């Protein structure tokens, strides 16, 4: 029982039919939002759905500079400096991204093609500076992997 009514699940596998997911529900809920986001994002290997205000759009991976978590929510900043909310967790997004995206810290994934430079801080920490101007801290563990990749 969910919300006072029986929830039914029906799966039809037909190799000749066009794939389509239909959900019939009494009202929009958090679980419906999650299902929608998962389906839209899994069915698209070139982009991800981003939300801003009352609209959503497909964001091409090639336009994303950095994906980060802030305040428990996931965001993507694009090369045009616009930021969109992504309704997936960072580890879910990481599995969808092409190989040019690398983890910079436990809360940031960066597009290696969009990093302008790395800069050292006074304390010895390293920041990735993206072409859009955004700076993100790079953890020591992730920096070692990035250095190995750059040397190749």
C-alpha cells in the first residue's frame, strides 16, 4: 500500500514495439519525479535533463563544465555559465558520463576538456579553474589520478 491505495506494476516485453514508459497516478509525487528523471536520463546517452525554475531541458554532456553538490542538491554549470539542477545523485550521474569527466573531489565531477588551468592556493591546495570561471577544489586523491591521466 502506498498513499492509501494498491500500487500495481505491469511490465510488457515486446521486442517489436516502440519503448515507452507510462505511469498512471493520482498526483505527482517525489517517487514519480524520480522515476521520470531516471527514465529520461537512462534513455539518453548524450545528455542529461536539467531543471531551472519551472522549465527543464536536455543538456548535452559536451556543454557541461562541472557537476557539483551544494546544499544536498546536484547542479551542473554549462560553458555559457548557466546552472541547472540535476535530479540525480552524483554517483548516478557519474555512471552516465563520458570518459572525459573525472571526479575532482567527493562532491565535484569536472569535464577535463573544459578545465582552463589548475592553480595552487597559499595553503598548497589545488583548484581547477574552468573556462566559465568557476573554481573547484581538487582533493589530493583525485589530483593524483588527474596527473596520471594528463601524463598519458
